[in-house]
C-alpha cells in the first residue's frame, strides 16, 4: 500500500443482512419442544391404530398435482412453486417439477409405484413434513408449513372403502386432539357423494348460480364458471345469503352414498365422537368423494388463529388411484396443519397462565481457570454419557459470570478448581435450595439427579 492510499475496509457500507423468505420461518429451540411433543404424540397415537410412517420426496412431477388436486383448484392454478428442470439427461430436460403443496398425491403415487396393494392388505400410512403453497402469508398461513397426515387405502377386497374406516380415522383424530389437550375442537362433517352424484350436483349448482352469478364477488363469479363447488367454500360476507340458498349436496346423494354416510355417523355415535353436519363443506381439492371433514377450533384470540381456524381437513378419495393411472384403491385421509395446531396449543396454554418455559439442564460445569478446561470437558462427557443434561462454561469466565449463566439455564452449578481436580471432587451449588457442598466425583451423578 502506498503512503497516500488509505485502508478502505472501514469505509465500506455494512452489507445488507439476509432474511428468511416471506411466508417461511425459523423454529427456534424455545419453540421446538412443543413441536416435538406434538409429533411424538402423533407417532404414538397413530402406531396404536396400526399406521406406519412413509416419507415421500419434497418435490414431484407437476403433473402429479395437476391430475389429482385438480387444474381448476386454487392450489394448482396459482399457489404451486413450479420450475422447469435443467437436468442434462434427455428424460429430465424441461421436466416440470413442483414443491409438494400437499402429501396425499405423493403417498398415492408411492402406493402405486411400489405395488403396495398387491398383498391385498389394507395400507395405513402416515407422514410428517413441510408443504409449500404460494399463499398470502398471515398468522396461521405460511408458504412453507407443516402437515401431519395419514392415509388408509387398499384394494376394495381390503375393506378400504368401508364406512368403518372413515369413523376409525375420525375417532383417531378426536383421540389425538384430546391426548394433546386441545380444547373446544369441533368436527364438521359432510358427504360430497360419488363422482356421479357430484356431477349431477354440479349441473344443479350451475343452474342455480346462473341467474344470481352477477351479484357475487369477482372471485366467486370466476369459481361459478370454473369450479362451482368452490363457491360453497367462500367466506365472502356479502355472498353468504345467496350461497346459503343454493341446492344442497345431501339432496343429490345416491342411495349407496347416503347409506355409506349413515353408517359413518352410526359408528361415530357408537364411539361417542360428536360431530356437526355441514352441508357446505366440500373442500378445495378435486379428488374428494363421499365423506369430507374438517376439525376447527373457535376463531379469535383464544386460539390465536383468527380466521385461519381450520386445524385439519380430509376426506375420502375413492377414485384418486385411478386418476393417477393406478389400480382401484379406495382410501380416506387427512392432513393436520401442524403450525395451526401449535399456535392453538400455545394460545390455550397462555390463557391458562401455564408457563411454557424450557426445562433446565441438570448441571452447568464451570472450570475455574483455563487449566481446568480439559478436566471440565472430560467430566461433562462422563455425566452426559450417564444421561444427564450438561453444559460446560469456559475457564476464562469470571466466577460471577459463570453463576449468572448457570442460574439461567441449569439447576446446579458444578465448580471445578485446581483443588477439586486434584482431589477428584467438585463443589456443587443447587440453585433451588441455595445449598453448596463438596461432592466426590464418583457420587456426582446421583447427587445431580435429585
Ligand atoms: P388442505 O391440504 O388444504 O386440506 O389443508 C389441510 C390443513 O393444512 C388445513 O386445515 C390447515 O390447518 C393446514 N394448512 C393449509 N394451508 C396452510 C398454510 N398455507 N399455512 C399453514 N397451514 C396450512
């Protein structure tokens, strides 16, 4: 550097920071214990009902979702993260790929691809993982969100289309929510009939919508053209009166569909699972047939969810396997919005005044002086191997600083000075009692567990 040149580093503007993409978020250690509890409960409950875990890829061929979820749905028409693959192999060139917006299509694809129906046995599969939709982010609605879901499917001989399966899935969900301690959940239930019933209903719906269409909001006018069933999903205040007066799907169910639904209700009654019939619950995905359902929690502050109060949704999809080129494999499934379930649990715990404070470590080991660092790390190794939760400080810290940190994160502080190391002891202070004593190293484990 010449004499006239000045160092430039100090003058450079600070680089802008990089933030998580809108609609995505980080889950920090203060929150993840609750996520883990929810997932562990799901795994335990689902296992009791004979479900096994399946993990499918996070991206799939775009056509999988177009064919199953449906071209005209909001999800496929405007919410998918889709890109053209730049793979070099001829088979990969220009392939259209999509981050999964939901997981049922992937599970059914895997069922077909691995001939899971071949044995004739009923398949009970569950998954836990992120899904992706380009939605307008708000509380309880994200672009990357988590779903815990399950599917029951199999060849007709496996009894996969039995109403008993619908009721079993619903009863399992009720038990899961109860076991987690979710209060005030409500099961909304409907039957959208067979594909044929729905086709007849669609004709009637179009006829009824025709003279009133112009009075609806623009979104509903579009839906009335492309997918009239979706008008029933609309929450637009001004359109409610017109929507409530539209024909009901219940009046278009064939005797078979009616009998199936009645048997679902009878089995739920036998299990003591309460439900509310909601003739407008048609759900946004094309593949649903017969039973459809949603579990909601009361909206508002008590749940922290506002208008996004649907905790989970699902239904029967008897024709989905065939839509994807597979064998007949009736099925029923659901997807729980894990983010919303967590928000509900947090809000309900807060309303109870329950503290959600993270549990404290068993011990914080404070080496007194750098020379004690190796002995401190070796002691931490031993205690951790015995199953204790331990953090180690650093010999450069002042005693006061070590105490401050330890008091925040641990139940005990273990002081290791030169004297302690040479006599194979440690000085332990228990914060709750204020008691401080010398403990032989070989008795530390039992001392710290109390
Ligand atoms: P769906 O796959 O649309 O039937 O959604 C099933 C459940 O996933 C819903 O009831 C929500 O709880 C949850 N969910 C759907 N979309 C989102 C989103 N963008 N953010 C958070 N949760 C969502």
